C-alpha cells in the first residue's frame, strides 16, 4: 500500500505531475535522468515506463509497480518481479493464484475455460481472475491484488 500512496502523492489534484516531481531544474530544462516525452531513465540509463503504463501487483505482503509485458500471465509477472502470489498447479484448477483486478481489466485476456470452470460467474463479474490464466493483452494502468480463498 505504501507504493500506491507514494504514487498518488507524486500527483497534483488535477492528475498531472508537478514540476518538482518531473525533475525540472527551474530553467525550463529537464533534470538529468528525465525525458520530456514521458518516463524517466533509471540508474543504468534504460527508459522506465510512465506511471500510466504500470501494473501494480499486490501480493500478501509485497506491492510492486511493474512494467506489463504483453503475452505474460499475471502469475508469471508476479514471480518475475518477486511479488508473493501463491501458486500450485498453473492449470487453473487449484485457484491459489486467484486475484482481483481492481483496475485495468480491459488490458487482460477474457476469462478462458479454466477460469469459467473454477470461478463462479459472480466472482468473474466482480473482477476475480486466476493469475495463471489471465494474460496481459494491452498496456495501460492496472492494479491487481492477490485474493486467494485461503
């Protein structure tokens, strides 16, 4: 939750980043490590995605903003970035990777047969998915919380 609060604190009330957060030097020039077109450079000089393109994954104890990768499942991304999502079968039968899509369901694949067999229709309607089955199909703001039955 701390990451989400930090991200919101970087925004002004109108939803735009402040000059201080952009890294402006006060001279109209961007500070070293920033780019005008959106995103910033990380410590090794690679372009980071702007916040609008981030996927926030919330596990049992870990919350991380990660760069979504088209074609990867939510569970694969959680494991790649060290977010504590539980998993067991990877086939969609155990539901240990059950999660709730709080924001950004249009950037994920439609529920497949494994999900419709394991999850109740009202769960799917409420935004619950199986992390091993839900795949990223587009880039945009997403917020997904691990929500196992047990």
